[in-house]
């Protein structure tokens, strides 16, 4: 899933110029909903893996589109900060509730919650900004001007960060079991880290 996410994110740098952003967001949300519903109903094996790969691809489409939409707002810095705070709050809430949801009904309610968030995204799709050609040209010009060596260093740091996070998360529960810790403690610890991240 994380590998599919990474590859889809890289591919979006090309695909975003071939189709409308709102269309791509819609496709990504539908794929996200379908992948999570399939994950809730499929028992195991290759079919379940395929469903999670579909979710990874959809998330890899949606994340860069969401970030790029911030650049089209009247105050990108302010809205970027608000978006990060919302993402951290969402992550903290879901991580904190994961053990309870799993205990309640296994993976079905867990993946259904993820699917519901996709439905909420579809409802709000009509308000997703669709830039005019002049706006796109201005953004490209600004991006070209700002791509100094410092910007490349910053992007490299972000790549290293997300690579490390993506490598750690799938194995967090395995590490917890090896250390003799209950798996739910990992979710609680990650939830707390999200809240402290907001404070930071």
C-alpha cells in the first residue's frame, strides 16, 4: 500500500498536467471508497492485497492534489498551516479510535470509517479549486523561480521523512509484539505523537 502510494505520488507530477484536477480528485476519491469497502469485505490473500494497493494509489493521487490546491488560495501559508493541523487532528482521532473499532467488529468498521471520509470528500468536491490557465502559468513561473538549491534540500528532507514514516508504520505493530507490548499501545502512542505535533 505504501509503495503504491509513493509511486502514484511520483506519477501525479506528470498526470496532473494531462487531466483536470477536479476530475482526478473525483477518480481518487471513488477509488479510495471502493478500495476500503473491498478491504472490509475481502477476507485475505491476493484480493485483499489488491484492494490495499488500490487504496495506496488513490491516496497517492489525492495527497499531492490537496497540497497543490493550497497554492491556489488567497493566503497559502495560513491555509497550509490549517490543513496540516486538520490532518494531524484527523490522524490522532483515527489512531486513537483504531483499537476500539477493531475490538468492536474487526477490520470491517475500521475500513468503513475510512470509506466514509472518502464519501465526505466527494460531497465537498464541488468546491475543489480548479485553476484557470493564467493561474497555472503563474504558479509554474513562481515554482521555477523558487527552485533554488535550498528548495531542493528542503524537498529532499521531506522525501527522507516520508520514506522513513512509510517504512516504519507497516511494521509498528510487529515491533510492538517483539518488544512484548500490546498492539493497541502503538496506536495510542502514535495518536499522542500527532497531538504533540500540533502543539509543536
